């Protein structure tokens, strides 16, 4: 039985480094079974099934993008109708002022524009990108996360987090390294 | 004649040539691609310097041409009545068409789960952005009063005036602006994980800071990847109808008019097919030399050359069908003006352009039926130049040849491009190439994380499956 270590003051979490995505999946599976909730895995490639294994619900992003698209459609169409019927009506080739087929291309482009901008912007926002400081970058060897190593980090905020238990739990897998992540 | 770059690699388990030469690991892929941007100046290939120098000189020609145009007015171009639209619109459509291949590769092939697109999508999409930037200059420059270009956008103004939304020219404004914006967004989103890899590999602190800022703090979290993949699929799903609509709208610039040669419903699909055709030719034009100079034959394999040639062949055949139909319509309509337009194309004063068009766009690319030619980089590159020229000639035939002889013979006149027309056109080629060289220098030209995904998938296939 290893001697109990004292949890460091400014701990963010405990991180384990793997060289293979299978080991990471096994560990993530076991961590979810063990009841850990506040954890995340880091990898240089998207690993399929990892997000569900970590216990995540479906993303809201598609619905947000749909709303963005509908907004674009309504705004684009409304702009044209207002301009062409109310504010600056002009007789063009004998067409009625409400010549709605002519309004389709611009409304269509506005739909796509708003939807695409929502997709990109909300992906960044929901992911919490654009934060200047992230504790996880303090993990040792973390540069390899964007090259060829896989990591699993159990965060100190997790209700079941107990420092030595977590160290023991991580040690049970085929890890290359288990380390503390300071805040 | 075998190309030494195309080493004999064993076919993969699907019986196809591999998309990535076996033997790579996640790290080796990352290193090979990102090392290109980290090369110290002394170690950069001299071809880059030569190419950049030429491109930069052509860029100066662009500045000269634009300056002269803006100070002297559009009279310096060869425009007249009836050919009131000349090189400006030809070049605009040519550049926009070229841009479409990038979006097709990034977006449409993503939706069809064609993994071979992964190694070409980064620079194809970058090429799209640069092509759209070149295209976008022309609508502004060809205005009689270019400083009033912003009147094309709907904004509240003191004159109480608004754009006329029933015109394809206004539709163009929205289509091209949306296309440019969405392409930038899609391309940049695709760059985020790679910028993070660059940040993590950079040795110089300033460089690390810059890449770090640009990567928005990407850390490879599984949760982030999940949303990222969803966003990529959504953006791809949005870009697909976008690219189809943009070139259709551009074609409507012509199709909604009444002159023979323009007033035809075949234009939207014909233009889109032509855009794919020209665009793939431009992607290959850049890809083949870059692959050779930077030794990227591992990622841009024989399979890519083969598949992209096939796409060009298919789109070329669709374009050929379009030409055939135009001839059919002209004859079948019985309309004397339509028949006159056809006759003019065949034997009129500009018939050289029409026959050169048939040669470049229909005859020469039939060589692509041969596997040996499809996978021979040099021959393929030469065929791509024919296609690029052919596509320019197509727009020349559509614009100039249709305009110069319309309904009334008293209205007929000739047209030729003046030196300033050519200066601006060649200058935009310089602008495009300058951007390409800068892109190669500072950003990973192949999508690193997608290459890693390919390696990872291969690894999974070999070691995964049963033992999990």
C-alpha cells in the first residue's frame, strides 16, 4: 500500500498520459463507472465515442445554428420586402412590388451567412475558447496533446475527488505518467 | 515514365492506392508538415524565393494597373458599346469559379465522407479565399465611380436610396460577400487544431505567442472535439448549397438578359460544372509543384492525382455537354438571332477563341482517360494549364463574342483588351501567387490533424476491432 500523499494547495486536477487511444477509452470508461463527473480527455485527434464515454449529453449547437439560419432568412426576406414594397418601391420590368421569387437569392444567402457565423461563433463560445489562461496547460508534457499523446484529467472540483484514491485509480491503467496539474 | 516521387506503395485493404504512405506516426505527420513553416530562412527551398519574387513583381503590375485605372477612369480599358462588359467580368467569373473547387473539396467531399480530401482541403480552401479576394476586386474596379461601391449594400443613407433587389448584380453582392465570409470562417475553424500544434512545437517565444493567440486556446479536449466535429459538419452542409448558389447567381448575371448567347437556362449548372473544372485545375496547378518541392508525396499520393483528374474529366464532360446543348438550342430554336450567334461563334471574327476553347476544354482533357497520364504529374500539370486557359476563353466567348454582335448590325463592333486590361488581370495572378507563397511559409499547408486522423484510423483498423 503506497504511503498517503498530501494533496497540493493549488491543485486543478490529476492527469494521466497515455500513448494509445484504446487505453484512454478504457480509463475513461472506468472513470465514468467509478462515478467521476468533472473530468476531460485530451487528444491530438478526435476519438470517436470518447465524448459519450465521458458522459456528455447531446450538443445544443445544431439547434443554435438552425435558429441562426431562420433568423437570417427572416431578416433577409424582411429587409427586401420592406425596401421593395414600402420604403423605396420601384417598377422594374412590370414586376409587382412584392416580387417574392426575386427575393429568394438574397434571403437564401443571408440564411447561410447567419447560420455559418452562428456555427463558428457558438462552437468557440460553448467550447470556452478565447480564454487567455487555462490551468490544463500547466500539466507536464501537455504539448504532446496536440501531437501524439492522449491524456485523461480528473478535476479537483469533482464531488468524488479524493487525491490518493484518484492517484491509485489512474495508476491501475497502462499510463506513461500520472501527474498533478497546478492551477 | 515513372515519377520518382510516386514510390511503389502496396495497395491498402480496399485494393486502392493508400491515401497516406504507410509508416507514418502521429508525431511524424505533425513534424513533417509543421516543419515547413519552422524552417529557418537559410534552409527554405530556393524555389520559394524565386516564385515569390516573380509573384511579387506581378503584384506591382497590379498596383500600377489599378492606380492608372482609378486616376484615368475606365476609358483605359477596351470597353465600348456594344461590348460594355469586358475583361472585368470575364476575370471576375474566372476567379470566382476557381474558388469553388476549394469549397467543394472541403465541404462537399466532407459530407460524402471522402477521406482522400483531407490532405488537399487546407490549401484548396486557402486557394478559394485568395481566388475570391482576386475576384472581389473586379466588381469594385469596373465601376465608373468605384469610390461609391458601398452604395451596393443596403444601408440607411441620407439620400433615402436602397439597392434594387431584383437584380442579379445585387444578388451577386450578397452571394460573393457571404461566400467570402463563410469561406474564411470555415477555413479558420479548420485551422484551429493545427495552430495549436504549431503553438506547441514553436521554439521561438514570440512565434509561440502568436500561434497561441491565433489558436484561441485550443487544448484538444474531447468535449471540444465533439462540438468541433459537429460544427465542421454543419459548416460543410452550409457551404455546399452556398457554393452551388453563388456560381448560379453569377451565371444569372448573364442569363436574365435577352441577348442570344446569354439568355439560356442552362447557365447555372453549366457555370457550376465549369467552376469545379477550373478550380480543380488550379488546385492541381499549385499542388503538383508544391508536392515536389516540399516532398509531400507521402500525403499527396498517386491516389489524389488519379481521383482529382477523374473529377476534372467528369466536370469537363458536363461542360462539353453544356457547349453541345448551346449549339442544339441555337439550331432547334429556329430563332434567326440564336442561329446568327452560333454562326458568329463558328466562323465570325472571334472564331479563333471558340475553336481554341473547344481544343482546351474538350479535346485536350480527353487525355485524362488514360491512367498513365492521370498519374503523371508533369503531363497532368500541363493539361491543367490548358484547362485554366480554356475556362478563361469560355468566359471570353460568352461575354465578348455574344456582346459584340447582338440584334442590330448597326450596333456591331469589335473588342480587344488594352494593355491595362491585361495588366490588371496578370496583376491579380501575381496577387494570388503572392498570397499562396505567404500561406505556404506561415501556415501548415496540409491539415495536420486530419492526417493524424488517417494514421489513427489505419492504426485502429490494424490493432483495434476485436481486442477492446
